C-alpha cells in the first residue's frame, strides 16, 4: 500500500472519529493527515519528511484555530444577555416573594432597581445575573 494512501485513510479515520467523539483535536490531526497524504501523492517524500509535513500542518491548524478563537471571543450566542438585555417586559402578579417579569413568552425572576413595581408595570431589562433579570421601570 502506498504511504500517501495510508496517510489519507488515517486522516479520514481521524475525521470520522471526530464526528463520533467531538473534541476538536482529532479534527486538526485528521486534516493534517489528509494534507500529508495529498502532499505525498504530489511529491512522494520519504517517511521522515512526511512526519515533518504532518507536524507542521498540525501545528499550523492548531495555531490558526487558537488565533481565530482569541480574535472572535465570546459571541454571546445562547446566553441570556444576548436576547434579553434592552427588551421590555411586564411585571406579573407573584404568588410568592420576589418579582416576576414576563419578557416575550417567558416569565423570569427579577429584581427591580429602585422602588417596588406593581403588577402590570412596564419595565426594561438592564442586565442578567444568572437567571434573574435586573429591571427598571419605564416612564
């Protein structure tokens, strides 16, 4: 069996394993192995050169991923702050202690900044602390 084909099959096996066991490391190793197989197909280097090509491709892939992760930062997707801060809500009657606010189609525990708010009062969400909304009265 040709060495480039072994690299290519090993890369595809690693990429398949990444789909079953996601963790991002197998992705970069699989892509580096596939790249090494393609280089081996084009140039036919010896085994030591193939290992160096694999190591360089693996290091480059990981470096690019880390740089991209650092530059993108937290996107705020799927966090309470992403969709709630700035939205308006209505204070709901509460059976127990504490304030309840309806924002959209969900009721949330809330804490008011300032005076107590009666049921039916309009509020704006200023921040989110865990699952508690920090609200202030409108108007």
